[in-house]
């Protein structure tokens, strides 16, 4: 818009006090008490919305980058013995990654459970991958609640020995 009567035109905004005179001399100078620069509430709200939008984008980018920044493989020495004790079998884990989508959890690629040596020297079970999804809210209070377990391409070998015992009978924690 162009203003035809007084005032200073700056990028489409009128600044200063506009009087009824047609001359620029009739505008109060910036140092005078009647000089005001008004910033509309819409401009402030827009700046706040843009700031919040940038913050949300940065937060989403940080969350989505977590699987690439956190290497769970370096913690295998801590949780691998726990799994082996719970299963009463040796295990092989090839690659472990944090997952964010479709749920928070871990994906283990190349998961193998070795058989009881009394039955076989080969694998008891092998999976292309094992996905374990956990609930978010308990995780925030440092509790892990498994919500879903997905086995991809499972291959399980069941063996029965001459005594009629199956290799399934020795899986799980040892009983005293």
C-alpha cells in the first residue's frame, strides 16, 4: 500500500504519527513523546509460532537421529550374559540397533541360540532379526515393560534323544 498523506513508507509499514498535513515535516520525530512504533499482536504470535515450529523440528530431528548415534553393540558384554543365563544356552548377536519407529525398542539382526551340547553342536534357534518393542511411559520412569516381540524368519530345531527327552526341556534357567 502507498500512503498519500504524510508518514514514512518503510517496507509497507507506516511508522511515526501521521497528521492531517500533507508534508513530511508534520510527522513527529522519533524522539518525541507522541512517536510510537506499534508491533501488531499478529507479528508477535507469528514469531512465537515460528520459534516453536523450529524447536519441534529440531526435537524430531534429534529423536530420529538417535538410532544412528547410539551404538548398542558396545553394551553386549553387559546384557548377553543375562540372556544366556535366562535361556541356559549360549547366544550369538550380530548387530543390535535402537529403533524409534514404529515403537521404541531394539532390533537384533542375526540372533542365534545354540543347542544344548547334550543334543547337538548346532543352533537350536536362529532368526533373521528379533524386534523388541517397549512401552514409552514406564521407560521414562526407568522401568522396562516389553510391549511386543517380533521374530523374523525363525528356524527352530527340535531334537528328541534316546531317553525320550527333547532339547526344549533344557531351555530356561537351571533349577537347583
